[in-house]
């Protein structure tokens, strides 16, 4: 079995009828399973999460992009979240039986098709980036929808990788490949927002901290709890339990304990495995020893077998 | 989807042709997946692990038992491991979408069929036991194959739950239901076998220690490492990380550190989850947040859907 996850972000988080139509466009592809739909009205943005075979996931992503282009007019779209198009970003994530190279190839195929058939400018980003600066999504989004047309005209560096060099009402789309992203919050049992901010600055990669970690300090709805809110961009590089341990050390150095931590969205089995290996020193424990991983492998083999 | 695990133990660990034949008997049932076959020549015993729907697992267990009865003659069988029959024990384990009651019902159905169709005496044990003393397998095995016929004759308490009150060359079989069993070893960085034995005695349930834990102290192949070898009979009652923590405390009280730990066989996702919840204080983390658990649910739903 080959499975990729696809997590397209659409610039619509308010009109439920539009959100539903985009979701249904993905579901029309056999062999695609929608795992999650998360909409935010303030951001005016919807994050759709689905899995499927590489070909099925690419087809579903194409149909969603086509639908979003028909239903979202960027000339009128307003929201808190930065974006360049109706379908703002489409990342492919290796999940089962595929590697990053497969997902980069998939991003290229989909990019070419979206550029050609939908006439939408496409930027390859993250692991699929052809220019080093496009590995980082904020660079690709610079100027946003409103400024991008002028930037394409004046800066050769901003030419899309596929599609026309002009923006229609659907704007542009970033398509790429990346590891599974874990959204993770660590709550500190104190009211000191500055401490959360300081710790965030220390642990994040951009501050010279842990690789593949983004972090910021935030208040929470509880007055006596502050939060370090993180994106773990590659838990094979910096495991979740390492991030937790580092934040605990920094907090304790200031006499503060960790209240609890929380995962937003989905967490891969490998994160649980790495944490367990560390906690009980089970250094030989592998994915193949986990009952559910065996079941998944067995079920998927059976699905691929010709009917008896 | 409904999945049970079945882990029958056969009194043959030497003749590969017999082991293969028993395995193949299970594999002839569509919808059954053999996960593991483990044979031990000294014990003269084979442990077969397979999963399937409840009906498929029961059918596979029946076919294995029939095959073993034809190929293993208990009048000639010798080995280190205690046993009462060619198919010594058949436990059903709830894995997915079934509970313990379903597995108890399955043990009853299979027990009745084995007793009637194969004319083998059957004892219901563990969660399926109808007499309290039969919850514990060693009670059921008391006297072993060689002594059981006489015990059935003289002690009314030893009457089988199904089948004839006399033993043929296939002996008797214990059939039951139990939680997933985790075989777990904790290695201590010291040469003090007595310490391993003392810790084992302290942590095991029979010594007034942790519930649902069996333990014994053992030497290892490394002279400077001793082992506490455990069976965790129900990790929802005593989680693996609690066992580890308890042994670590007891070892440290004697100035000894844990070298490492190891899982023998398969480990359920829930054990990883409980360990991670504890380690990073992610108190809200549930099975539904784990990507692979979602995939398994989605794949199994799709298998059950009528073809489009």
C-alpha cells in the first residue's frame, strides 16, 4: 500500500456551503478518505486533511482546487491569515510506503496540471522547492494576493514554476511536499507571559535553538497559565519528547513547572514510539512491533490482493 | 470492523512440517491474517498469532485444532512446557470493535464445537471460566496430559465444560478470553541475580505487588546484566510505564540503574499512548488523535462498505 496525506488550505472559513462543496470535491475521488476539516472564520480559512494513494490524493487535490477557484473570488476575500490564492497551499506528506521523493514528484505533477488546466500560477515550496528561498512558505506568500501580480511583473525571482505569469480571481497556489507537521502546545503553570516568550525564543530554530521547531509565547484563557505554542516541522529531526524536555528544563530554571501539554490535530505513531523508547529505555522497539502497525500493513496488503 | 486476536499454543515445536501444516490450516480461512509463528524446540511448543473477524478467527482456531489433533500424539509428546493437549490453549483477545464479552461468547461457541465435533474435552479458562479456579491456567493444567484422565475420573471439579470426560491422543484443550498480554523484560545493570529475584517478588501480584503482573528474576547471556522478566496481563490495569517506574525505584534504592528494557512479541498502540501521556503530560491525548488509528478505522470502514 502507498498512502500520502494531503492538507490543502483554502481561503474560505465562513461560508459553510463553499466549505462543504470543496470537501465533497475531494470525496468524489474513490480511495480518498477525508480525515478532518477545520475552518476558522477570523482567519477566513479552511484546512482539509485527507489521505489516499498518491494518484488519488493528487486527483482529489486537483478537484478541490478547481472547485475553490470557481467559488472563492480573491478580489473580495478578507481574513487574518496571509494567503495568495483561493487554494493557498497544498502540501503532500508521506504516510505509508512512500518517501519524500515520491511526494516531491507528486507536487510537480499536480503543479503542472493546475498551471495548465486551471491557468493558476503555481509555486513549488518546501521539499519540492526549485529555488532555495521558496523552501520557506512566507517567502512565497510575500506581498500576498493583492501585491503578487505587481511583484511577478517587476521581480524575475517571483515568476511561478508552472502556469501563467498573471493572477486571475483565484490567485496563485503553493504546492509542495513536507514531513508530517505536529502542532504542539506546552502550558506553563505561571502567569509570566514574558517567560513563555523567552522560552519560545530559546527553543525555536530561528533563535538558534532546536532544528525544525517553530515557537511563540502566548497567553491562554486561564490567567495563571501561559503557553509555548509550537510547530514541530520534522519530528524525526527533533522529537516531541526532546522539545518537552527542553522546555521543562528552561521552565524549571525559573522555578516553574509544566502544567500539561497538548497536540492539536493528528499525531503519527512514530512520535509515540520515540517517546516510549526514551521513557522506558526500550531501545530495540520498532514500528513493526506495534500491533496496529501490523494490522494496517496486513489490511492494506489484503486490499491490494486480487479478489480470490 | 470487528477484529479479534487468537493465540493458540500447540504442543509441537520441533517438526517443521507439522508446524507448517497447522499454520496453513489457519490461513485457509479467508479474512484471517497470521501475524506471527513462534516455535521453541526445548519447550516443544508453537505459539501461533493471527487476527480476523470473530467468526473467521473461531473458524481458523477450529481448523488448527483439528489439524493438531491429527498430527500430534500426546502419548509420545515430551517437552519442558506444561500442557494438557495437542492444542493446549486457545485464547481470544479483543483488538478492534469487540469487547471481552464478545470474546467470552466466542470461546463458548468454539468450546462447544471442539467438544462435539472433535470429541476433545474443553476447559473454559481466564475471562471465559465458569468456575473461579479455572480463571488461572495452571489450575486447568494441573496433572498435565499424563495425569488428567485419572483426575477427571476421581475429582468432579475437573470435569470438562464441553466434550467427553475422557482423553484421546489429542488430550484436552483450554479455551478462553483474555486481555492483550505483553511480555516485557527489564534489564538491570548489575550481576546481582538475587536483586532481580527480590524485585520480581516485590512487583508481582502474587507477592502483593502490582495487579495483573507476573514476574521472575533471571540471569542473562551477559554476566553483568540480570533481568526481571514480566508478563503484563492487563496493561489497562497496570500500565507498562508504571511497571518500569516501580522497578527503577526498587533498583535505585539498591544503587542499581536500569540498562534497558525490551518487549517480546507485539505491543498495542494503547501502551505507547499511555506512556506518552505520562511522559509529556498530554492528558487529553486519545487514540483518535493518532494518525495510524484513524487510517485503520478508515480502511476498515471502507472494507465493509458495499462495492461502489
